C-alpha cells in the first residue's frame, strides 16, 4: 500500500463562517501530519476602463495598504484557530479565487487543499458554491470540502470515523490509501463501503472487498467492510449519516466532455449532498 505523505496543506479563506470551519480541519490535518499550513485569501479587483493613470496609481496604493490589513486578518485567524506548533505561511493574491487556489496548489506543491462550502444544506442543494465546484473539477491533489455547522463547532474538530467508498477502480484504491493514512494519523476507525447496484450476496461481496483491499491495511488503521444495496451516491450519503461518520473519502475520475471537465456523477452527488466533510481523491 502506498502511504499518503502530506507535507503541506493549502486552505483558501474568504473570512466567512464556512471558511473558519474549513480552517479548523486544515489546521487539524496539518498538525497530524506535521505539515506546513498555507493560508490564502484571493480577490480580483477589475479596474473600470475609464480610470485615468492617476486614479489607477492611487488605487494600487490603496490595494497595497489593504493587502497588509488582509495579512493582519489572516494572522489573527492563525492565532485564534491554529495550534502554536503548526508552521504557517500567509498568502494574498490579486486573482479570481478558483484560479488563485489552483495556481497556489501547484506553486506550493500542496498535498491537500481544504475549502469551505457555501452551498445550501440538504438533498435539494443543486450547487456547492462556484469556487468549490470550479476547483473540484480542475484540482489534481486531494480536495477536502467542509460544511458549515448549524451550531458553533468545537475547535479542533473531532475525526474518529472515516467512511471510504470503493468501486474496485484504481482511483478508489488510491482513495482507500489516503483514507487509511488519515485514519492512522488521527487514530480514527475506517469503514470501507461498497454499494451493489444489482442484487447480490452480501457475504460474497464482502469477501471480494477484503481480498481487493491492500493486505497491509490493518497495519495502518482499524477498519471494517460494509456492503450496501442501491444507488452508490445515495448509499454513501445515507451510510455516513447513519454511522455518524466525521468524513467521507471518495475517489473521482476526471473526464473531458466537449470543452468542459467533469467528474463522475457519484462523486459530484456525494460532495453536494453529504452532511459531513468530503475528501475527493481525483484521478485523470
């Protein structure tokens, strides 16, 4: 089994309550892996075409001053929500958020990106938030999308149970490796879930799952196998809720569709509808 090594975590914030929740998870994972935590705030200011050179120069001066204030705000977040031993770096970008996140993940060689979702809660939700959705479709490293809590969350959050879905594909095997590494570092229990869309014997399928999983899995974390029947996305979301999972890990296969990039429908539905954070491990 290939261990998931995590040297740096990138968290992008817009200073909203949902971003604060995401920062708590980013800080927790950075601390568990002894990784660097990069905090990024990005905002693109487009100048009107009728601005004079004098107005542009004045505005740029104001932006330079504002950047210092943004870093002060980022520093305050670190002092308030990040454990003292976690190494942090503060980043400010004059760029559209999704583009800045993707660029920073590449430049900083991020092993994990953590974002807060602004999407509406519940199964009626159609979108998870434009920034999260755009990043999800383009990112090449694992992406954790968190949910804002209805009540004030504890800080740091507790991750004691991780649910990882599999479908016998290479990208779901990588998801298992990532989930197992997280569970091992956090002292969490992992449930490996496979959903049967057609009738089948659960015991036989459970044996198949166990034989497909890496033989060294037990040395990394405590785990169990669950077999469900029905639509995979619905079963994953339902199992996470019924078993009080603190995180879902799901593999995603990126495909090109005409001029757009899309993920599999199961992956996108889980990310949109789950009530706990979802970590997507994407493969091309």
